[in-house]
């Protein structure tokens, strides 16, 4: 059965794209059938994929699909993709400027929402608001899983500090944080970053057993 995982936040720059692509390439690497949908109208990931294919010997049709969509049609795109039963996971990288209505429609077609956040005061406030803004969707879809993904975490920050910073959020806090590291930023749409494995496993664990 297809599982839809959507990266959402009310503000740009929290790490949606970085984490969406690292998760997608890792799940693909683990042998799952993956599609990634970007709703950023610049279609950055699609362009990166084209460049990577051009530079390497990779065959585009042997790679996971990167598709473009937008607020107004993402829900119907997801419905059709679910029905085709061609994917184990569909990862959605939503745009920071998504409207309330767009977020609600996307959530109703998602199994899980992942909200990446750093621990800066501004990101924490935006994350708090993002979780509040998810309540209309949550009321309509009780089994929607909402996960907060600590992102850009300094290597010396302990898990208690992270949990304390995020404890007022009404969502599941993922226990494996994403460190602040260039290796997650210099991502590829073809090759998975092996350090992302533990993070991907934690997301799957919460998706399946949470
Ligand atoms: N784990 C990380 N380590 C280091 N840098 C990171 C990490 N995650 C994100 N960044 C950096 O933070 C910036 C924003 O990340 P990203 O583009 O993934 O955010 P976004 O939520 O997709 O933003 P937008 O809403 O504008 O699309 C980028 O410069 C990215 O390289
Ligand atoms: Mg982005």
C-alpha cells in the first residue's frame, strides 16, 4: 500500500527540500518504489536530476521519479498515484508559501506530515504555528501522523536539550536528529547519503508503529 509522507512548514528554509530528497534517495536505495513530488514551481530537484543524469551514466528511467505539482492539483495527483499502486512511498516537498487550504488538502491525502525545524527561536515559533495550522486537517483525518524532525542540530547538542526545546509541540518528536552537516546539503537525486539511514529508519518506525 502506498504511503504518502509530506514535508510541510509555514516558513521557507527549515529543511523541507534537504530532508525530502535525502529521505527519497535513501528509501529508493533500500529497494522501495519511490516518487518525489516537488511543488516548488522552480522545479529545482527536477533540474538537479537532469544535470546529474547528464553528467553520469545513470539511465533516467532506472531512477525514482521526480514529479512537479502545485497547490491546486497536488491532492488529485496524489489520489491518482495512490490508485495506480506503483509506489511504496510518495514524498512531497511542499513550498513554504502553501496556503491554509492547500495544506489541508495535502494533509488529507497524506499518511504523515513531517515538519523539520532547527532549534532557533524563530524556527520554533514557526513550527508551533505550523502544528496549530494542521489542526483542521487533523480533525478531519484522525489517523494523520504528525512528526517534528529536529534539523540542523549541532553535534554537541544532547537529546534532552532537543526534547526540552520541542516539548510544547503537540506532535511526535523524532528521536534521531538531523545534524548540521554539509553532506546532507550537497545532496544527490541518485546516490543516497549513508548517514541518512538512521534518520530514515526512525521515520519509518514512527510511520508503521507509532
Ligand atoms: N541538516 C542540515 N545541515 C546543514 N544545512 C542545512 C541542513 N538542512 C538545511 N540546511 C540548509 O538550510 C537552507 C534551507 O534548507 P532547505 O532548502 O532544505 O529548506 P526548505 O524548507 O526546503 O526551504 P523553502 O521553503 O525555501 O523551499 C539551505 O541552505 C540548506 O542547505
Ligand atoms: Mg524547499
